C-alpha cells in the first residue's frame, strides 16, 4: 500500500507542462512523456502520424492554430493509452484507406483486456477523407465541441464516418458538428451512451445505430441527408427532441427496433429529388420495418411524401399524440391486422381530417381511417395511380363506404385530435451523464431536455 501511494505522488510530482514548437520532435516528446504531462503545441504545422503511448493531454492554447498534418496517409493521432485528452487542435490530411480504418483520431485496442477509460476529445477541427474520430473498446469517453468535415468530391461509400464508436459504454457525445462525411455519428455494439445536441448535415445518415442497446439520442439536428436518423437492430433506445429537415428518403428509419420510445421529434420536408425518382421510392417521414413493441408519441411529421410507413410485422406499437401535417399520403400500412392509433381517449392530429367536434373537447366525433382498400391496391399495383380520379375508382370508394364489411383491416384513430399539439423545448442544457448499473435506458434518468405540449 505504501508503495502504491508513493508511486502515485511521485507521478504527480514528475508530471510537467511541456511547450513545443513545429521545429521540435513531437513524437520524441510523446515517447518521453510521463503520465499526467500536458504537452502544449505552439501555432504551426506538425507533419506526420503521431502515436500517444502515455496518459497525457495534448492541446493548443489557441484553438485550431496547431495543425497535425498527416500528409495523406495513416492516422493523425493514434491513442494507445487511457486518460488521454486531445484539445484545441486542427487535424487534417490523414489517410483515406477505409479498410485500414485511417482516422484523424484513432483508438482501437483494449488495455490489459479491459476497455480504455476516460478518453476526452474536445474542441478540435478535423478535415479529411477517412474516418474523423474512431473509438473502439472505450468506456466513459467524452467527445464534445468538435467539428468534423469530410470530402464531398468522394462518393459517399468512399468516405469514412465523422464520429464512429464501437463497443463503447457509458460515454457522452455532444455539441459536435459533422458534415460531408458518410454518416455523421455511427454507433455499433455500444451501450448506455448519450448522444445529444449534435448538428449533422450533407451526409448519408445523420445518426446511424447498429446492434446497440440502452442508449439515449436527444436534441440533435440533421439536415440535407438521405436519412436524418437510421436506427437498426437495436433495442431500448430513447429518441427524443431530435429534428430532421430536408431529408431525401427518410426522416427516421427504424429497422428491427424494439422496446424503444420515440417522442417529441420533428420531421420536416422528406422528399425524393426528381432526378432520383423511381417507382416505389418516396420520401417517408417515419419508416418502420419489422419493428414492434415501441411507443411513438408527440412527434410532428410535416410535408413528407408519406407521413408514416409501417411494414414487415411492425405491430404492437403505441402511436398517439402525433401530428401528421401536409403529407400527401399520411399512412402506408402494409398488414392484414387492425391497429388502433390512440391511447386513453387521445389519438393523433391529421391535417386532412374532415370530421367535427360537437362536444368542443378537442377530439373529433368521427373515427379517422387514413387508408382504404383502394389505397392498398395502389400500393400493390403502383400503375393504378394513373386512374385514381377515374369514375370507376370513385364508385369503388363509395361502395366501400356504404358496405364497411368490404373494408380490409388497417389503421384506425378513434379519437383524432382537432388541432396539432404545440411542441416547445423547456430545457436545452447539456448535463454530465449519470449512468445507472441497470440495463434499462429509462433507469439512467439522464434526459435533461424535454419537449412539452
């Protein structure tokens, strides 16, 4: 015990602040550093690929003026220890070999068979072709206030992701801006993390989830993407207060998502570009594929070609309190089972609802059914759109209304709202996360920002 204590104090005594200029050998300084050292880079360019073997802080006093230039190959900074802080640097021109995972800031391997704890990456500017920030097997990492920019001259598939985290736990990714990479924030096989208040634009997907459980995604903004948020093969997610504008294919894509809550999100303008238009490719505000046992509540989906599309066994979903506004097709529901989209006498707002409210309680007096048998025929045979306004189709719709027994199973909202609920943000502060030992995202109790009606 005395040896451990004396070693600890010896480390504190020997830790020092080291000033370097571009004329100095940065790699030698990193190799010779002691745990706890602070290495401060003066303004200028530092050429090469640098490995950080010890627990140090590497930073510049003036944001962005110290430049790590990797000259088109390898990683910019390779972190090979825990408790490393990278701050206020510009990192540029690293390699573009995605197979080799070339990254601006790279941490990949465990230490002593344990996840790498306490990596902090903040307030940096990263501009390059490969991955921006790559963390694997990390715990309690902080990635904040960084700006990551890719290269739009490359095909999307040839760019790396802006921030990629794999097998990462109990970490916090917040207040970053990512643009022109492949995906903004890519999360795979990671648990109990918070991703909040990031801005992502000119990407394939803003946030992309794969095989990850018990995570919170809140108050992020995405625009000019193919999909604002692509969430796949994950469970127990809390997705709240996020915004996506001007997506081409999807506002939110949910593929095999279970036991998750989607609330108070805002989707606007999901429309496939005319030059990319093919049969069956329509912009979908919310696309739900093979996803069940979720709650979708208090969201706004405004001006999407299809407001919400459910298919492939997406059942046992609670859908209420949402606003579907100005969507030419409000609902596309491909199933043979009935679904009631209301809860406790409260349904959703539909901008094309033509019912009335004699009781003046804000609830429509007639049931809203967004689709009928003709709609299902059109989904099955898209060529029918050519005759949608023909007398024959109008007669078929009239017959369906007169003889409800002929109506196929579908979505029904028994308590449609007469006006759209207003959503306002009460609290936008970013909190330091407190991570619970439980496997439930709800038990983490980390949501600090909420949207209330």
